[in-house]
């Protein structure tokens, strides 16, 4: 009797693991008629990307290789009406394991906000504009941002700030709502 119970438990565990694997390969997309559909992505030709912030369904999604941030946003149900389009580039081509934060235009803690959050363009701002405009940036971090930009070119996504010397996860969390990639 004990062997039968162990066999049933083993089969149950294998089935649960197998089903969890299928779930990990399933992604949801919203079509043009706002209908939610799912499909199983080919794990050989796919990538995994995470999106958080001002999207309908934050999370990690499995997408085809060559997908763009626009495809990820569609999979996540779209950007909210409070998403600041100046802080992300929908044409950005994804790589596996990337994460994206879609910043708000208005303060999410103030339901009556009528003025957008003041933001600084990390691609054009001077050291003093960065230092004065974003409280999370010290003078040395502001200089490091300018130096990084001069050495590596323009920032293509705000998460690149984590590659700047002096900006770790904590600083990024403090500044992510106060920076943009482009004007208007």
C-alpha cells in the first residue's frame, strides 16, 4: 500500500511540474478588439521580459525573439492613461531577462493631481540640472551620469541608470519617477 501512495505522489509532483512549465511558456495578449487571448510561445525562439509600473497587468512575459517594448506592453494589457511616454521607447528591441519600469506622468499618491511630476531628461540635462532636479542624485552621481552618457551614448531606457557608477537599486527606486529619455 505504501508503494502505491508513493507512486501516486510522485506522479502528482511530476504532473504539477509539467503543468507549471506550460504555464511559464504561456503569455497573454490583448488583441485589437480588447479581447484577452493566450498562446504558448516556442521556448527555443523566445525571450522573457518583465514590465512594472503604469501597465494594466505588471509581470513577466514570454515573447518571441525580436519583440519590442511595444509587444511587451501589448502582452501586459497596455500602458495606463497615467504612463509617461517620454520615459520609455516602444521601439526598443528586447533582450531576454530585461525589466522595464513604465513611469507615471502624475503622482500616483495624489488622485487629484493636475500637474505632471517635474522630470529631468537624463539624455540632455547638465550636471547641475541633474543634481538640482532629482533629489536622489548627488553632485557626484550627476557627474557620473553625464560621464556615462558621454562614453556610452544616449540612454535608451531609464533602467540603464543602474549601470552608472553610484546608482544602485535603492537610488534607482528613488529617481525612476523623476527622469525621462526625451522631451514632448
